[in-house]
C-alpha cells in the first residue's frame, strides 16, 4: 500500500481559519491542481484522487470551503452566494503564493470553477467543471428556505443517503456506491442547504463568453441532477471550451471512477495540446 505525504495548512482567511490539504509530488510537472468539493461535503471527497494525482507529478491542493470539514464558518454564517466561495479560494491561493493553477470542481465546486474561470481566468492555467450547469440549478428554493427552519430533522440523513445513491452511475459497484452515500451523510444540514440555495440562484451563463482560459465541462450520463445537454451548450459558449460525457457515471466522478486521476490527466493534456 502506497503512503502519501500530505501537509495540512490552517490558514487565516477573511478572519477565519481555513483548512487545505497540500500534496507535493516527488517529481513535479509544474502544475498545481485545486480540487473543489460538492455541496455540504469536504475535501474528503477527493481521497481516491489526491495520491494518484500527486504520483502523476501534480501539486494537489484540496481545500475545505468555509463551514465545511475542518474550516471554520464564514464570518457572516452559512454561505448562500457561490461567488463568496470563489473569492475565498482566490485569497487562499494568494496566501499560499500559488500562481496559474488548474481549478477542478464538482457540482457546486464545478460552478465555482466556472465562476473563477470567468472572473479570475487570467490567473488560471485552465479549469474543469464537472456535473454543473451554468444556469441556476434545478432546486425548489421555497422548500430549501423552509428546510433551514428545521435543518436538523432526523430524516435529513436518510434523504442524503438515498439522494446520493440515486445519482451514482450504474457502472459503480454496489459496495462503492454505498460507501459514497454513507460518507456524504457527514454533512452539516445548515451548510449544505445554504449551498443548494447558492446552486439554485447563481447564474454563470452571461460570463461564459468572457472566459479567457481553457475550460472542460464534464457531465455524467447517469446524473439525474444535471442536464448533459445544458452542460454541452456551456462548453459551446466558452471561447476555449470542451465537453466530455461520461457514460455510466453519475454526479461524483472523482469518487465513482477507479481511474479518475488518469482520466483527469488526459483532459488536462488535451487542453494543453489545444493551445495555439
């Protein structure tokens, strides 16, 4: 079994402590990856990818967004505007003195990656947005607002478990799908519900034609939460956009795919080769 050395940073960002895992490769290829998790979750979602990506030569940064995992809540409480997370990540990169990274995000992390590419793309080498439409996500905002009033309901864990299982792709073994669902039940209901409000209100579409860096948009064929056709249209709107469809996979490619690190490495290589 390979043991990977990971440094844990506790950084003061916007007057609160933010946590990020930092894996340095033995043979650096010169590229730093920033891996952004999904709604209510934490950097633990990238547990299967962190080591293999480091072995491929990438420096890998895996932050816990404010209020998630080991990071303290934002000063204003649970975040409901995904742009706040994007700005927080920019500050994190400034503190760590990281220049021109590749940002890779999934679900709300994917939309954050789009936002970063549009507003801060001149600071990025590239971006990968997985399982995220550019328009407001399809959620019932009034229901989420009501849920915030009773966010500790016992049924919440069951809903998280069953909802996660429903969007894991059919190619994923039953035991692995169950593990993914159980890991997701660790979320804080207040934080995850606020994240989903951000997902349901943030619209990156007007910014897509302004993205200055290469960006790959990824959709899972079995993802019940995201319309692959909408994701493909986002790729067409970006000046240097690409679209990838993953047959048989769902909403969490980095947890579902055994060879995710190699697949991601391939996408990054294609974006690099496509440059003039």
